[in-house]
């Protein structure tokens, strides 16, 4: 019986190993999309949406980076949507000399934030209602975007005839040891995000870097049907787009011209709440493949830890444990090397071993608690 059980455990590790190599293959097989940008002529009006809550430390840099785009200013507007901020976010935004900036306040439409279940989705919906762009591009208020961000996203979505596009995001700057480990982990996550889209295996995206057609947003009825989930303005909307337009209707822009910089969590508590928030939307996924993949990945890590514990007392588990550990470490290193090379963060690889320990235990903990635990976000308790 134990032989059969150990075989199943090792089979899960083999699945994990093959899955990560699958991601790396599709990422590497996709060339960087920069070729058409120099010849692209801008002609569409674009609405840039930045939902914000208590972002006084970041909002100036974010808005200025959007304002300094290599895209005609008369062809885009920036809509900052204030989500009941309790700091100087709005005052700072108002003080900036940005002509095409509009500021909406959710407080002008709701008496209290308690009336809203999905704050970010509500903010985006209100901005789309008030905006006039044929294309919608969204980012977060703690992000800095590169000069060719708008041109890259719009060129890609238009020339490829996509309905929905997501792009790369990376953590920077990284000051503490924890932030460096998180930046390393996030580089790998971006490879899995892009490769999932390239391969058609599943829909993955990040709300810090999205673009979609305004008409497509209304054709899928916006966030209707997913507005009961606090998170998911990115992946759940992408699922709706993919369901409506097929896998060929959604894309990932692998381009350094479109890389969005965002801040890593400041401490473990912030990281814990961020990942619980990301995991909490998993129960709303409509695509069974992504649920199956996430479950099998969690099980592979769970049985790796279990065999490691049993190996302390029972010699028969020691060799299987080492096989499982080796499969995970080799696959993870290849994935992380691929990600850090693209984002030019190779210096983070020296943290590979402590990052492995961190990764194992946070996958176990957050993968389990994400479906049950409430989380803190921007001063609110959310479930």
C-alpha cells in the first residue's frame, strides 16, 4: 500500500515539474512583441482608469507616469476614481498640472462604502460610464507605467484584434529581504501568467496592466455575475471575455515596453492579505482547468511536506522525499531564471533557497485559508 501511495505522491511532483516546464516552453517560444510599435499610428481615444484608496504616497508618481506617455494627449483621458480615501490622495491628484485628468469619487454615488461589495469593480464601472474611450486601459494607483505603455497595449489589442489584453507586471523597488523574495516569486508568476494565455491552458491576468475594448466590456455585461466577489476585476473579467470571444479573443503582451512596475507588500502581514485576496476569487472561476491545476499544485506541495515530516522517523520516505524536493527545486529554478531574465532581475536568484522554503509554506497556508479567511485590504475587512 505504501508503495502505491509514494508512487502517487511522486507522480504529483512529476506533474508539477512537467507543468512548470510547459510554462517555460510556451513563454520562451513566444517572441517579444515590439516589432510593430515604431510604425504604429495612434488614432483611437483611450480611457485610462486608476482606482485608488489611501494612495497618497504613490499617486503623484503614478499619474505623472501616465501623463508622460508617448501617446497624443488629445487621444487619452485619465480617470482617477477615489474609493472613499481617508488621506490626501485626492488633494495631491488635484494639485498636479495634468490637463486630461478627471477625478471621480464613489462618495458622490454612494452614502457609504458599506453599500458596495466589489469596490474596485464598482470604481472601474463608474469610470467607463463617464469615460469616452473606445479602449479601456487600467492600472493601480501604486504603479508606474513606462513611456510607451499606452501605445504598446493599444497597438497590440488593435492589430491582433483582441477583445482583452493583459501585460507584464513586476515588483520594484525591493528594499527588504522579504520584498526581494516576493519579487523573485512574482517574476515566476508572470511567466506562468503569460504562458497560460499563450498556450490556451487557462486565463490569467493582473489588474495592474489590462486593456480591453469598451464595446466588449458592455457586450459581456461588465462585471455582472461576478460583482459579488470583492476581487477579480482582472481574471474573472478575462474569463467572461474568453467565454464570449474564445481563446483567440484574449492575449498577453510580452513586451518590455509594456512592463508595469508596482510596489511589493511592505511586510508579511501585507503579503498575507494580498495573497488571501488573490486566492479568494478562485471559488468563482468558471474554467475547470485552472481549478484542477491549482488543486494539483497544492497537493504536490502538501505531500512534499508530508513526506519530509515522515522521513524524519521512517527511512522508507527519505528517498521519495528527496525525489519530490529535487523535482520541485529544479522546475522552480528554471521558471524563476526565465522570469528574472525577462525582467532583468537576475540578481534576485541568490535568494533561491530561502525563497523555496518560503514558497512551500505560503502555498500550503494561503492555498487553504484563501477560501475561508477574511482579509484586510486598505483598512477594510473583506470576505
